[in-house]
C-alpha cells in the first residue's frame, strides 16, 4: 500500500529535496505540497493523506496550530514535524498539539523516509535516543496541575511502565528493567494507550511528565 504524504514547509528547497527522494521510492507518494499551516489543513481535508510532514516555523499559521487542527479532525492523518534543535518552544507545543514524532532537518534522507513509514504504520517516532534528547532539551516545567486523576484507573505496574516510557526506554529496555518479557511490555503499553486514551507513545511520554512521574530535570 502506498503511503500518501503532504509536505509542508515554507522553504521550496526543502520541499523539493523531499519530493525528489520520495519520487524514487515505491511505497511513498507526495500527493500535495503546502507552504504554510493553513494550506496544510486545507489539503489534509481535501486529500486525506496518511502523513503530513510539517515544518514548525512558518509565516501565517505555524506548524503547531496546523498540527492541532489536523489531529483534532476525524480523519486518520498523522503528523510528523520538521524541526531543528533550536525550536525549544515549538517542539513541546507540537507534542501537545498531537504530533506523532519528529524529523530533524539534517537527518539522512533515508532516515526521513523510514520515519514516515513508522508513523504511517501507526507508531510514533519515539526512538529512545531521540526521546531522551528531546525531553531533556525541550520539556518545560509544567504550568498546569499534574493530571493525577487520569492515572487513577491504571495499576501500579502500569504506572511503572508509564514512568519508563516517559524516560525514553524502548520496549526491550522496559522488559529488562522490570524483568518481564518484551511481549508483556507491549501488552502493558497497549493497555496504557487504551486506558489513558492516548493517540500513541508520544502522548504517553507527555502524560508521564505532566503527571510528575518523570522530573523535567532528569
């Protein structure tokens, strides 16, 4: 099945580079290009792509607002953001808006293609090394009360798993930390997603931080 993508960036050269490499792949197709957030929202409604690759800093409607509007819709379109590691305020905002992961602009093009495939498959681009760096760099002190009430329905073991997810551990690392099988770790993650009504692993990371399970200074 071909993954349908909308590219959103106010820099034509960035879109052209991505378009060029995607043209050479058999399983990914660019169905639209947008130069700002408003156009990305319009194209998403019109074309229903699988993935929107979203820049954050754009004139007019930025990537955070556009991401929020897209993920709040009834469609299955997922968003990965294009970022650089100086986008402090933008990246945390994009996480809250519902982005499923990050593409760093200086990543190898093959890695960007792999990231698109991961997100299109319903997972999140939340590789442990990336998670730890993003959280350390970008997580700001919580300005709203911790969302403890949302954790009332989870077990003590599920809370342990959620804490480890927040720390950026992979399923394999979680299994090792808790002396359980990888399959069991995956089962706990599936339960957490359902109980906490989380879209993906990225949102579990956010919830872990907002609930105070992981300190922002870690």
